[in-house]
C-alpha cells in the first residue's frame, strides 16, 4: 500500500482528476466548432490536421524526454495545454480555435512519453499498478466530465468551459511542480549521439514489431465509430449511448486490476490477451440480433481495449535506456496514424461493403495485431 501513498503518484492522480473533471471530447468539440460557423468538411480538416500535429508532438516530445528529462517536458506540456485552452476560450473565429486545438493536441501527445518516463523512474517494479491507479482516477471523474462540460457550455458559454478547464490545469501544474521529482536527466548529446538516439529504436526488432502491432490495432479500431449505422440499433440515441457507458465502466473497473496483474504475471500476457478479446468480440459481432448480446460483446471488446493500453509499458521495457521517451513517442505516433487512416478506410468499407464485412475485417485485424505482438515477444526473448 506504500505505492498508493507516494506523493508523486498522488500528484499525478490529482492531475488525472483535474483533466477529467471537465472533458471536451470529440462530440462536444464539434459542437464548439459548429458554434463558430464551421462546416462538416472544415471540421474534418481540423480534426485530420490535429492527428498530424499529435504525431509530431509524440515524436518530438519523446525525444525531448531523453534529452532534457521527463519533468521539464511534462510540466512544459501542461503549460502549453493551458495556453491552448485560453486561446480556444477567447477564439473569435474557427481559425483561432483550430490553432488552440493544435496546441492542445501537440501538448497532450508530448505529455504521454514524459508521464510514462516519470512512472518508470519512480515505480520501476510496479508500473502496471501505478498506471492502473491513474487510469482509474481519470475514468472515475471522466464519466461525468462531458456532462459537466455540456452543462457549462449551455448555461454559461464555451469560454467558461475552456477557462474552467485551464484553471484546473493550472492548479494541477503547481501541485505537480512541487511533487514531481527531477529524475534522471541525460547529458547533452552531440550530433552523432543524437543520430544514434533517433535510430536506435528501429534497430531493435521487438520494438519494430510492437509498432506494427500498435498501428494495426489502431487502424482496425474504426468498427465502433460506425455503430450508429448498424440497422440492429435503429440509430436510437439511447441504445447508442449505452456503448460509451459500457466502455467507461470497463475502464473504471478493469484498468487497475489489469495493471496489478501485469506486474505479477507479465505485461505480455495482458496485452496479448487484450488483442484476443478484441478480435473475438468483433468476429462475433455480426451474429446476434438482440441488442443485449451486442452490449455483452462490446463489454468484451472494452475490457480487451483497456488491457491493450499496457502496450506502452512494453515499449518502455523494450527500449534502450537512453531512448525510452522516443520509444513511447514512436508508439503513440504509430497509433495516431493508424487511427487516422483507419477511420477513412472504415467509412469507405461500411459504405460499400456493409456492417458484417466491416466487423469481420476488424476482428481479423486484431488477430493480425496479435500475431505481430507474438513476434515481438519471441524476438525479445531471443535478443
């Protein structure tokens, strides 16, 4: 229990609570941009460009972690998020709002490798338990976070939403600045060392296989984005609203146990098991006609998805000591590119091949991701 009394972990958990308390997810962001006069195609361009900015943020942020240290990158990313939120709060046009959105996307993706490095340094033997605790802290408040954001937007305007979130981030910034340790910081790199650092992760076959698996898994995650077009659900808002509730509940109850189990039984078993659960869920998804069975299968998928998030721990464990930040950055970049391309592919597939083919292909995609995970595991054992 000493782990859960650690000041660093409690400070990170406080940040997670502040981040989830007012949650502006994709649907609400679309409503915000619509209020500024954007059309669907303009919104699509902004979101697509946001993916590209996120990829850049994950790679550059990861590299900076290895050069200047995780603490500086972590706090700097939060500061950039605060600036982006203020820009969005006072945006007179959608163009200015898009700039704020890009700043937030960049900072959020650079935040991830720095956070994982902090956790790896503080809790090298219990990363899973620490991550599970943090995921649970976030999901516990994020269930109601979008509702609070929507209520504030409706009654007090969007500037209140973004300034409120910026205020929470600022509060968390001061707490984190007091309790996040300096940690290990690498010495300044020469140009030759810098080049070796950039290339070192790609000379490790287990990491390359892990990146491929992450890309494939993200690519085939399109399936849940088009549930509203499934004729069995009749586009019912109430029936569709159950799906995100199932996912949030799964995250709340399974993140922490999965992390603790990963510390004891190994992260490979958790991540491989997650890929199998997701693949089986979508392979079986075309069969039921009753909605309740669709919910059960989505529950299976959700638990598998939560288990698969611990692939980030594998990226840290497999990376060279001087490249942990960059390793996680490339992993997140692979996933972001997979999400972006997968949504485009998924929409076309649904339009021209129908739901059954879309679900089946998604299931096979996750099985393919399992194969590459297995190759990564075996390669890591050999090396």
